[in-house]
C-alpha cells in the first residue's frame, strides 16, 4: 500500500498527469492514456503550470518522477489509484494490505486528500471535467452518486452483483448506490443520524429518553433548570452539507419532505417543513441549543457533548467510540435512541455512508471491479469494523458475536437505520438543491428571514432548478 499524504501538492502533481494526457512525452513517463475528452490547449497550459508549481513545492516529486521514468512499462503489476479523505486513508491501511496480499499483481495507491468531503468531491469533479481523472476507484459519499452517475463518470455495476448478493447488504446502502435503474456504488460502510443522550443525567431526574420533539425540549429545560447541564440539544447548524443531512431528519419527524425524487415535487414550503424549521429556530431562541449552533459541524458538537456541556446530541455512529474512549469524561454515561418526531409521525435517520464506484474511463476496469468486490466482502468489512468501529454495510455483522462483544451498541445502531432510513433526494441536481436549502436554512436560523419566507423562497428556487410547477 502506498499513501501519499500531502493532498495539495499531490493534487498539483495529479494535474500534471492530467495535462500529460495531451503531451506525448509525459504520457509515456506517467503511463496515462490519451484523454477521451481533450480539454482546450490554453487550459492545459495553465493546469500544467500549476502542476509544475506544485511539483516545486513537493520535495518528493523528483524522486517519484525518476521512479516513474525507471519503471518498466511492460510490468505485469497493475496500479490502481484511490483518493480518500483524512483520516480514513490511514484507517484503510490494514484492509488494503489484505487486498494486496490476495492480489499480488495489483498495487493500490491510496492518495490522502483533504478531510472536508466537499473538497474531495470538488477534486473528483475537476478531474472528470478536465477530461482524464487519474483515479480508477472513486470512494463515494452516498450523496454524490446521482451527480456522478448522471454525468456518465461511473461504471454501471448492476451485472456485478446478483439480487441475492445485494440482499446481504443493508437496503438503504444499496438504494443509495442506485440511479435510474443502475447500480453505481459497491456498499462499504454505512452511516445514520441518531440522538445521543446522557443516561446518568436523565436517571438522576427520573426522565425517560425522549421520543418526541416536545419530550426533547422538556427534558432539556428540566436538566438546565436543575443545573445538570449548560445546554440541552446540540446539532449541526453551519451552512454545509451536514446541515442538509440533519434537517431531512427533522422534516421526516414533522411529516414533511424536501424533494420527491420520483416526481420532483418540492415540499419545502409545505406546513410540515416550515414547522420543522420553526422547531430549530425555537431551540436556539429558547436557549436549548447554543447561539453558536449556526457555526457548528459534527466536530464542534461532539466536542461540547464529550466535555459534558450538553445532554443531547444529534450525530453519526462514530460518536459512540469517541464518547467512550478511556479519557472521555462521559465514558459509560451515553445512550442512543432514534431521532425524535411529532406524535403520529415517524422517526428519521439520514442515510449516509460510503462505497466504491469505478471510473468509467479507467484503463483497468477488471482490476478495479475486483477491488470493489473485495472491499464489499463480509470478512473485509468485519476487519475494518473491528479495527475502527464504523458500521459496515453487511447485514450479518449486526449479529456477529465478535463485533457485538467489542461494540455492544452495534446491533442497536443497525436497528435504528433499518427502521427509519431517510435519503437525501437522489436527483442529478442534488448539489445545487442542497446549496439552495442550506442558504435559506441559514437565513432562517440567523433571523435574516422568517422560517416561512425562507422555505417559500427555497421551494421556489428549487422548483426553478428542477423545472417543476408549484404544488
């Protein structure tokens, strides 16, 4: 396994490779094919210049350049490239080593990218638009699948797995890899939103874990008034993709929706969606949530929850391991329940997760498919879970005795997702739709617009994007 860990200078180096698709000499040095979509020469000159500047800033460039020249182009070893965000690139080291032991003719180069997943998406998008992405395998967030598939960048993997094989994965993970009848992502690990709570604090005041929004507000106020906690409920309110992931759960809990992907009907200006945004605004107004919530991502909310500053936290499965580390002040004091909802409505767990797609233009499609299938295997996913505590896409691991012995909460996590999955709308224009929603949610949360005005404007703009009529 090879990890390249300076993502910025490495990205410039990758751009040199992209430009090399137009220049025969560099094409031979780096072993790249000619671009199928030849970009303008002027743009290539600019990108080559940026690549060379990046090379100057990259001390390891000269050595790697010489290695590429010395490499035997007729070597039987096939190299596959995979870009991953920090820190998961390092976390994959064990399973990548397993892959290379079983497949000695394939070398998997894991390129370490920025930790912000939207930047990873931007890097992939830029590479594809330039015409020659150097990445054979694409580590896909569930929200990227419609965009990448609609653009024609991914290979359809429908024929690579039988229906029986697909049934062995969690349904939401499979559905999250589909677009217009095709399958574009092999499931690897799953994610779901849920509500963490302080068991010890609730037990002190004899409060049951909340099931409704009213329960959550009431419990928060009781604990605050009793001096047990500074804040009640923490959630991700910054203008970024995490805000969109969080709010689909609130929409679901109020009986609302964002976009129906089968009809493109937009529900943002319906009473249920407006009520959902009203709830979030009131949580800040009433002091249940901190005023700084509009700047918080998962990282900040976890930090405040872990240091004992709050009673409730909406977040993802990774929080369990973080909250129960030996040095955690709340170790052993945390419980989990599905996200709360209105009476008569259902709980919502935003379906997240990651899997492997294959670059449709890869020079090594067979080897890339073999790699994607390898990492979808039950034993490999179990190895990753045991090493890093994520939730795998394989159903069987929910009852695996080794997994549940090490992670007693594992079965409950899978049960929460299996019972109440909510997808962000799988539409080709998802990135634009998410940007619209984030902007107007921020306007409502920061009081520059009322919830009703913000959601009305968001609905109007989303309908314009999708070309649909007002309902």
